[in-house]
C-alpha cells in the first residue's frame, strides 16, 4: 500500500535508512511533545475551570517537577546530537578506497568525468554496492548536487572542490536535482543516476574511448610545461611530484598541510597562496589557462603517480632537510622557463 502512496523517496543507498531513522525519531519526539502539550491544555482548561466560590491556590514550585523536565529533555537532546553527528560524520567521510568521479557543474548542466575516462552529461553511471566519491566543482555559480534516493546533498562551489559519497544498494534510475537556485533554468538542471549491477557497469565503464583520466592528465602535464619544472630525476626547479598526493607538505610560512584535491587545485590556480618550503616561488599561476576539466585531469594524474606511496616520512623530511638544493636555487623567479 505504501508503494502507491510514497511518503519517502526510495531508499537506494546505505545512508538512506540511517537518515530516515533519525528523521522518524525527530518526527515521533516532536509529535509526542505536541500531543502532550495539547492534552494538558485541554485537561487543565476543564479541570481548573471557573467555579463559583472556589479560589485558586498559590503553588510555590516543585523541585522534583523541575528536575524531571530538565533532565528528560537534556537526555533526549543529547541522544539526538550524538546520533545526528554519527550520521553526519559517516555522510561526510568518504571511505578511502572509493571509486572517484569528477563532477563539474555549470549553468545549467552536470558534466561528469570518471577516473576511467568515461564522460557523460546529466547522467551518472555507478555500480551497485561500491563506494563512490564525487569530487565536485562549479564553473560559474553555486549549485548543489542532490540525490533524494541516496539522501545526500552537497553544495558545489566555484573555485574549490567539495566532496560527497554514497554506496548505492539497488539497481535503478534515480533523480538528480540541483538544489541551489542558480538562475533561470535552475529547475531544468536535473539528471539521472543510473545504478547498474557490476557486470553491466564494467561493460559500460570499459567502453571508454579516451583512456583513463590520469592519462589525459599526464598529457596535459606535458603540454602545459609542468613537466619542465616538475621532474622525477630531482633536476627540476620544482619539487618532484611523485608520491606527493595524500602526504603532508611543509609550507614556506610554517604550516603543514595535506596534499589533497583542494591543495593540488590551489597549487595550479593560485600557487602564491601555498608555497612549498625550500623552493623559489617561481611557479606561475595557471588561472584562466586551464579548464575545470583539465584541472580535474591533472589532479587525477598526480593521484595516479602517488598511489604506491614509498616512504612518506622520508620524503617530507628529505624535502625540508635540503632547502634550496644547489641545482634548484633560483633568484626569485628571474629565469622562469
Ligand atoms: Cu544549479
């Protein structure tokens, strides 16, 4: 019967029932409180109604009552808080070995690039039962990637990456909506999430004509001249990027940051904001020279040459221990290129 009268979108991800359970709990608590208040209102109105000759008697407070109505709500609210944070943190933390998909939003469409090289528009093919991490950015205004059946929604911002993840549990086609008003055709910024069983998905994903995204990235890396400064033989003027992704990086200003997607993105588009310690600030900005898709491909490439991390600690210490190695010293960018 509930199938003909759906109160909820289908539950098609591992997170869906957890979000629903919390929501139902909030509804029940809220409903019970409303019921309690209304009942007491009616009961008291009847019980303490005006009767000739009867005077109200002044009550001086009740410690027992006050403790009860403080402690019970406190316990309930703490339960909601702990439960809500547990759901929130699992929704916010993509599992480490997720399949990665890059999403670029623009007025008014969703462009999707799979790490394997497949591209699609307003459609996202994913396998059932596998963790999928979406690495998203926008080419223009703020959008929001919303899949009701998965109970996930995340703003997609220009100028940086935001991330969301899911594990689909049921094959099928589900709605994708933009959930942030983004201009006149915002309501048309929709798409399909196509969840396939693994065999169909493999067939689909391997039909890619362009090769993996990381290979595209490697090509761009050479074309834009990144490879002239970033060389693997340590003779370049920039740091060797092999193994950098995912490791801590010591910056010139003393900060230590993790080389994640946003770090790499910033290095390319705004290198001045985070200079690696021990190197001359000669890296030029590529703002305006690369498209969002190219940045994504570069990120995928740098990830691909870092998957087999050798010795993380060794690498960072080696880098910070040799500031301005003789071959690399540059008088502040005077001989760029
Ligand atoms: Cu939008």
